[in-house]
C-alpha cells in the first residue's frame, strides 16, 4: 500500500466525517460506503453518552468535525511534507497503542500516525472510549481492505509488538515506563494548559478563552486549567465574557463536580471567586479540578516566560495574545493541526526512525 493510497484513504474518512454535525447531519453524494456506515455512525454518536456520561452528542460532534477539518488532502500533504519524500517506515513494525479516554477520539492521532507510516496498530482502547475508534477503523478497512491486517484491537494483555505509545496519568506512566522499559516508547503523562492575560484582552478574546476552558467540560490536557494574571487584575471582564457558557451547569455530571469541589474548597477556608458555574482559586498548581480554574499573579512577563519554560513538561498549551513566545490564540486549544504533537513529541519521526 503506497503512501499516496494511505493519504487518500484518510481523505475519504475526512469526507465521511464532514457529514456529521450537531445542527443536522447531511448525507452527501459521492461519499464512499455511506449506505453501510452513515446511519450506524449517527446512532453511535447518540449512544456515546450511554457508554461514557461525559460524551454528550455536542462534544462528540465537535470532535468529529475537528477531525473532518483536519483530514483534508491539503492538510495531510502539508503535515507529511516536512518528512522524507517517502514517509513510510523501512521495516513494518507493530506499535502497541494504549489510549486515553478523557475526550472523544483522543487517541486518533496516534492511530493515524501508525497507519500513515506503514506500521501495524495493536490497540488497547480506554474503557471510557471503546466504540468510536473501532467504528472508524471499520470504515477505513471498507475503503481499503488491505488495512485489515494493520489494525487489531485487543482487550487483554498486549503481546508481540515492537514499540509502544501509551497515554495515562502520572501514576500509570510510572507503570508503563517500568513495564515497557525494554521497548522503544513514547509515554505521555498528565499535562495541563494555561492562559496568560494582561488585562488588555477584548471581550471576544475572553469569550474565546471560555471555549478553551469549557470544551469537553475541561477534561482534556489542552483545556485551560490555570490563568496567569498581572498584579491587581480584575476578573469582572473575564466573568462577563464567559457568561455565555452558563448552561454547562445544567449538565448533571458537571454540576455534581461543581458542587463537590466548591464545598471542599469552602470547608478548607480557601478564598474563591465564583459565578455560579465556575470557581476561581488562587493556587500555584497547574491541574485544577473540573468546574474550577486556578489563577496566579505575576509581576514581570519575562520572569513568567522563564517560569513557563522551566515547567514545560507540565504544560501542553499556552494561550495568550502574543505575550508568550509560541503561544496560541484564544479559542484554539481544541483545534490542533495534524503537526501539533502531544507533549511536543514528533510521533512520525519516532515511528520512522525507531528500529
């Protein structure tokens, strides 16, 4: 199977995914295998919340649309153009993928990377996300049956593999590092994203920051969980801008977390800022609980830049209006490009160069 063929298969998947949206899914002419897959995928989207309470249709549709926008011929060409002319491994490897399940299809990029480089994927899905990726794998195999031998989902022990890409918590990462110590590996740990404000942000930028905070209910490593603000910063404009996200409190699982975490903070006599659906707590940590964002004051932006560089292994994304080098715009954390690698580890290079 040539690289061009593999590219075209994923472009077809992108076309398939582009049909599904929260407003109304529309079956388009010319999309391969629609008769066999369209209705079943629509049903699966609406069943996802029964499999994982956080996977509301709104969140699943958003993830699907994000991948539909990423999997275009132009994007795939741009992504792979930075590598050798033939971005295919010299010797086919079996890559064990241990996937997370915090947000829908969070492991799809690893899956894509393994197949596009000509390797085999041995996949252990999270118990929280066991249905979406296997369905898309079936669609890909329908488009090109030769992929069948390159995709294998397993429920039990992982065996007979050459390399590993595993994602988990800091605790599970220690287990992965020990268990897979004799295999080339990428082991991902907990990371969080931060935003740096200076008080000059527009209402629109702060509103977009709300998307970075509330998308997927804050469960992703690309969700902003920490704000850095200048001394004397007033949060009035911030609270006004994020008011549009107030309906999140009507979702029971989020509301339960809000009530619980707020109670824990108050019983510990922590000073909180609270708008009825989000609490802000001054705290030096990066990882805040669901329904809460931590904040910290800074005095000098250069010193903060040094601090963030030193803590780089704890940070996935930095959001700002050009205050911090290589930061990304407000509202864009959950729209990574194909070339935006988790933990800044180039998965394609790893797969192409690992023996």
